[in-house]
C-alpha cells in the first residue's frame, strides 16, 4: 500500500510514554503514514527525585521534545496533555488531540478497598496537590504521603509490604512443614510451598517483593488512563473515583501531538484529531491559563461535550482541602474558548484567585508536593 510519507515523532523514554506514543503511531499508520518514534530524555527524566515545581515552570517533561521539533530535527512530539504548559511558542501548534482516554483518577489498594472502606488514619500515596486536597476534603483523617515514580514503581511501593509479609509467613510455614516431615497428623498452614507461590506471582509482584519499604501505603491514587495504558491494570485492585468530587487535572487522559505551524501540522490534524476531545481539553486548558494555577495550586477542571454545550466542573482548593471554590457551568460549544475565559473571571472573583495566590506563597516555602505528577511518572 502506498504511504503518505514518514513522520519522525519525539517521545519521552518512560514505559508509559512509549506506550502512549505507540497508540499515536498506530493511529497514524492506520491513516497510511509511516512513523518513526525517537526517544528524547528530558530534564524532568534526568532529575528523578526533584519535585516538578522545583524544576521551574510547568513543562519540565515537555520542553526538550518541542525544542527538537522547532530546531527541525523532528516532525512532531507526543505528550500527555496534562504535562503541557498552557503557553507555547508562536511557531508551535497542537497539531492533533487524539481521542481522549479515561480522564478520571482511581484508588488502588492491595485488596480492592474503596475510599470509604479505608481504616481511620490510613496512609494514601500521591504527590499531587490536587489529589491531596480532594482526598482530605472527603476524608480529613487520612495521612497523605508523597509518592513519586513511574506507574510500575508506584504500584510496587504499594504492594511491597503485604507481599513481603506474606512471603515471610509462607517461608516460616515451609520450615515448619520440613520440620514435621513424616508426621501424619501435621496439617500445613498453606497448600503450596513458598516457591510454588512465588512462581505464580506476576512480574510486578516479584519486583515489589524485592523493593525496600520506606512508607507503608494503604492506598495510592493514579490517573485511570495512565494505569490502563501501562498495561498493569489487570494486575491490581482499584476503584474509580467520581469525577464530580475528584475533578481531574486539566487535560488528564488526553494526548497531544505538537508540531511546527505549517503543512505537516495540518496533515497530522486532518489524520488523527478528535474534535470532541480537542474542544473539551481546550476549555480545560483555557480555564487553567486564565486562573494562572500552573503547577502550584490544587485545581481540577473537567469539561464534557453534551450536545451544544460543554458541561464544565471546576474545583480550586487550599492545600489541606479545607477551603474551596466549586462551580459548574454549561459553556456554548460554538464559543467555548471565550466562554471559558469568562467562566475563569467569575471563578477568580468568587475566591479562586485568593486560593491560588495562597498556594503560590506556600509553594515558595514548601517543596514536598507536585500539582499533578506527569502521567508517565
């Protein structure tokens, strides 16, 4: 079959980033393009233990990819939209927003518990200011502790304590089994040996078994799309968190392909742009840009196209989830960007600006938490 040409697209090197880039690659190849993915290491990847707001403005996981595009080395770059700064160079455009994945968050636990089922004072892992505030708003008793790393790393940190405890119990049971060999009245605690149990573990569980435990988490919160795209969702127990109260980060679940303004960008848009996803994420990112929350405030913004309107929920919290500005509005699709700017102005007047200013002041003296960690981290 004759192709339309070859596109060289940048991606970050994390497992999730490569998987997401693979989705874009497959979609373009279905439209008869040949696609070469080029891995680019970013500042955010290199400084693994630093928190995002200490790297400077939003975009530590984005800028280097786009620079390669603007320099002419590559045709485009593939990003998690949640990671992208709201301001772009004039010569760069968002060429395409493919169909969005699940936008919400999930609560992952070793046993499938819901948020309501977690014990009093349970420890929940997240390095997101937004998720922290939302969790504390629903359950002020929770201990919310920082959690960084790729999706698999975060899952391993969650699973490690319970798996290691079970391994120890099974190992002791094996010793007892061997000590009672020949005793017909002895009944072993487990039907299988520790080696047989280990053989049935997934690779994720085996990695968790060898991980050093620093914090014992009762649960962690992840982006639903990131968990699903990582290929690890069927190895863990999780519950979806309602988007009405756990309003997602702007652009969460969506991907974006950036390119230099021109023919290539127009071709990519024609091939794989999903108009509904573009409208919804444009509303969300416009609101974020107007509010100025950037990477320092607990902000959730979620828009859904419903007929001629974009039903939009916004929550702005203080860092402890005690104060908030919560609002919903139906924005006309035909003038969605302008309507989003008007909505942002109203939110600012209602107290959102004060909460964001307070968060900015707190960020200058506190380096323990991100607004929303990159979906590939």
